[in-house]
C-alpha cells in the first residue's frame, strides 16, 4: 500500500459570525486520505461542509473562516502550518481546483491563451515558444478543436462545455498532483456532462493525478470515484469503497441518499428525506441526523455516535451500526 498523497486528520474549520460572538462548526473533525491516481467522491446536501473542507485544503477560506484544529498533510507536509506565500507556490503547481461555474474562474477581459499559460509561466517557468506549444498541448488534451486558433479567443466566444474544459486545462497547466473538482458538471447538459466526465477519466489515466470530486449526484460518484465520503452537518458520517456503500450502506443518511435516486423503469415515487438539514449554529444533541432518521434510538438523541469500522477503508458514525453499544445503552435506560 503506497503512502497517501493527501491525509486529512480531524480537520476542524469554523466561521465566526455576528462580530465573532457566535461560532459555526462548518467542518467538525473530518478525516480521510487520498492516494495518487485515486478519486474520492465528497457527497452530501448543500451546507454539509463539502466545499468548506476543500477550501480549507487549498488555504483559500473566506475572511470569517479559519482552520482551528487537525492536520492537512500533503506530500508529508502539514499545509495548516504553511504561510500564505508558501501556499501560493503550492496552489496551481501541486494542488489545483475546478469550480462549477467556469465564468467565475475565467476573466472575460483576457484571452484563453493568457489564462491557460499563467500557471505554466509562474510555476513551471516556461517562456516564449515552448509556452505557446504548452498551451496548444493543454487545449488539445481537453479536446478543444482548432487549438492554435481558439487560444486567441475570449471566454464569451466559447460554449459552456468548452469553457468548462478550458478551466480543466488551466487546472492541469501547472502539473498538479491533486485536483479538487467542486461540482464541475452542474451547469452542463447531460450529453456534455458525460463527455466531460470521460475527459477527466482519460486525463487522470494519462497523468496519474488524484481527484477530490465534490458532488450531490450519486450517479457521477458511481461512474467516477473509487471511494466515497458522505458528509452531514460538518462531519463525515460514512466513508468507504463506492461499491460497498452502494450495495450495503451502514448509515441511514447514506441509505436515504441512495433511495432518492431515480431507477430506470420504476414507477414508484422518489424517496424524499423528511425535514431539512440542521442549522450549524444550533445543532441538535446527539447525532445531528436523528430528527430526520426513522431508525433513531434513544442513544441517537443523547450522544454523538462513535466511528465504527467495517474494514480497512470503510467506517460509519451510527449507533445502529454499532449494535453492542446501542444494546448496552438501551439496557441502562430501561
């Protein structure tokens, strides 16, 4: 087993609101690792902490947020101890990000060439003709037709699918070992989405880059990811190999997400998880999911669940997944 490329341990990220008088635990003690060439799907409803976890890794949190605990080890070095200048040398060169809205990433005032060449210019020190050749190579690698001509164009002259591929070329330009893809297919239609996912897979096989794929689409997870981490209310409630979690989920929230997927040929109505995700500033006692969970037991309302391990890479935080602990508590309160 190779050493992890990225190892996140007990990561805690908080937001200070109302002038610093209230603390919101957006990421509350999550742990996972990722190896070269591997894809991890980070899954959960909006507000579960997926994007905040990724911004913590990249060191680009908004001013009101800060990492308050844990470690983020990348290539053996803890990124939480890096200075802003050191993180700027890492971002783009070793860790890159693809956002869901390409127009939020692309500057409408600069040509495609100028924007794609920037990471190679600053991080790889490529200049002159080799730089132009590198840009053409990158655009061809993401399947931009007539790359030499199109690199002189501006973002508004590209289709939505082409703009998203341009963002992918920028992410690859610095030769990163890790790409964080934050719902990159949300704004694409189904056909273009499938082509983009195939492109990412091909690029990963060619370069060996690791990918963290943030999404709420479990169909994409099944297609793209080796392992899946399910987040709820700032915590990872279950993580493990995609096949295992799809076939036999241990956490009721994972099972509920899988139950909400439309099945081909089925006439049954889609399952909807009752209630709403909790307010992170006022989390319920015990397991944060228990107000929405039909399988909740008294222990769920009283105490946050411990992590139960089902294999080398499969864990869940649910008292129902740890029957010995549940039975002990039930007998004590009887």
